[in-house]
């Protein structure tokens, strides 16, 4: 029997990789996000908004397996409650959710506590689920820090903390495997990491070699980052959320390395060296006024 699959967050960094894989494998699915017409005609696309429960009730009708991606945002808890509530009302049979490695409603770190509270709400909702807890993405270096890297230095309050960075393509491989065989994973929880943990200094040393140019990591205080976030108008909740992410890395919470990716896919995780080749190319293609050669 073919399950009716919906992929939310379909235009995001993770969602579009899942969409690409399902499409290549000729699996039937619907891609969902707020934006309409975000995909070519041969990909079924529906618009929904977590802030608007009526759109969710409508969208989740006839969905069996829902990949639920709740992005980091001030309203993420409310959005998740709306989505899980609508999925329950619509009779969704299984929710597959990506969350964060270390997510725990009792965590001292706001971001891991928030992720943990959403996971607990999902498990108490009565809708069967599969939980994929992932470490931070390699792609954050481009998406969040690209401009700083082009300028030659990354300033973060992460001390010498190490992270087993995950490639979003690897994460999408795991999600895709689960979506095509969802009921083999019912009730399971998986922790996905990269193959080894790197400090920011080590990561940028790898990138510097690829760029043939020095790009430094400069550890700073939380106060400096707080001021920078205030300056761009971030809400106080968001500032605490972001600072708690950095603090958790500084405290060593991102160091764990698991074999779950290999066990689920039979593949080796992408290395930071390999990702750096791609990142170096994008930094060189879009230089920020500094000599990159
Ligand atoms: N980034 C990391 O390093 C990291 C670390 C640990 C865990 N994670 C996990 O990774 C996931 C984050 O995914 P991501 O980086 O792919 O997110 P993303 O790139 O920010 O994409 C967010 C997606 O959600 C959609 N969206 C945003 N607001 C929405 C709303 N109100 N209603 C419906 N859809 C909405 C966006 O599309 P539209 O704007 O078109 O609606 C987009 O498709 C989360 O599950 C998080 O727990 C990330």
C-alpha cells in the first residue's frame, strides 16, 4: 500500500533535500510550506501556515505520514501545538519529526528545552511518531556565517567547544529512508551526528586550506554576541535562544558522535573536508571585497 506522504518545511534547507530525494525515487508525496508555487509542476505543492490552524486542518486531510519540520522561531512551540493538534484531528497515522540532539524538557539550555517540550507534547498527543534528533548542520557555516567567513573571521561565544556537524544531505537520506518505510521505525528515536567532532578553530583551519586563505575563529563573550543581536532588532526570547545554543556548544553538549547514520543508511557521513570544498567554492564565487586568492 502506498502511504500518502506530506513533507512540511519543503522549501527549507532540510525539506528541499528530502523533496529532491523522494522525487528522484519516484515516491508520491505532497510538498508543503507557506509559499505557493514554490516547486515545478511535477511536484504536488500545498500551502499551509502553522500560525493558521484552519490551513492545517485542510492540508492534513488524507495524509498518512507527515514529515513535520518546525523551524527555530519565537512561536515554534505554538506552531508545533497547532500542527500536532491538526494532525490528530485529521487522523494522520504517523509523524516523523526532526529535532535537536540533546533535546530534553529538563535541559538547562533554552533551545534544547524548547525542542524537548515539543517532543514531549508530540509523544503525549497520541499520534504515533518517529523522532530524529540531529546535531547542528555543516551548512550553517554558509547560511548563517557566510558573510563573516568572507570577511575572514568568525566571532562566536563557543569557546573551544566541539560539534559533530551533520551534513543536511545525510540528514535528508535518513528522513527519506524513514518516509519510504515509515512503519518499520514506529516509536523509534534516532540521534544523528557527523563522523567526528570539530572545534570551530579546527573547522575553519580545514576551510582555510580549501580557500588558500586564513579564516580565523575568534571566541568572544556572550555579551558581545548579545549586543550584536540586539543591534539587529532580535527579540529578547530569540537572543536567549541563540545564546543558549552557543553556550551548549561551549559546554561540550555538541561533541557526541553516534553510528546511527551508518546503521540506518549503510553509508559513511559526509566529512567536513568534503563540505569545505563546496563551501570554499561558494565563498570564492561570492567574495566580500577581500582577496580570497
Ligand atoms: N540548523 C541547525 O543546525 C539545526 C540543529 C539541530 C536541529 N535542527 C532541526 O532542523 C530543523 C530546521 O530546519 P531547516 O533548517 O530546514 O529550516 P529552514 O531552512 O529555516 O526552513 C524552514 C521551513 O519551514 C517553512 N516555514 C517557516 N515558517 C512556517 C510557518 N509559519 N508555517 C509553515 N511553514 C513554515 C519555510 O517555508 P516558507 O517560509 O515558505 O513557509 C521553510 O520551508 C528543525 O527541525 C530543527 O529542530 C537544526
